[in-house]
């Protein structure tokens, strides 16, 4: 799990302000991006779009 400082750094470096997701969602996304081979499976449309942007979206068809 990404730490609070890692998550804040991730948000700032990627300029993710105003994306309509909360801090916990960002922490999940940062954790997924930082973990090799990890994918994020979510029904949240905004979080899913961010996961797709970072190529960590779980493809339900798999």
C-alpha cells in the first residue's frame, strides 16, 4: 500500500487534482501503479478512467 507521502507525491507529480476521486482512491491507484504487475479492478467510472490512463486497469474480459 502506498504511504500517505507517496500518495501525495503521486498526485502532485501526475497533476491529478480535480479528477473527482477521493484520497483513498488515489492511494489505491498509486499502490497499483507502484506494484509491478498489479491491476486495479473497480466499478467506479472515474477511478477506472484513471487506471486506464496509467495502463493498470483490470480488463474484465480476461
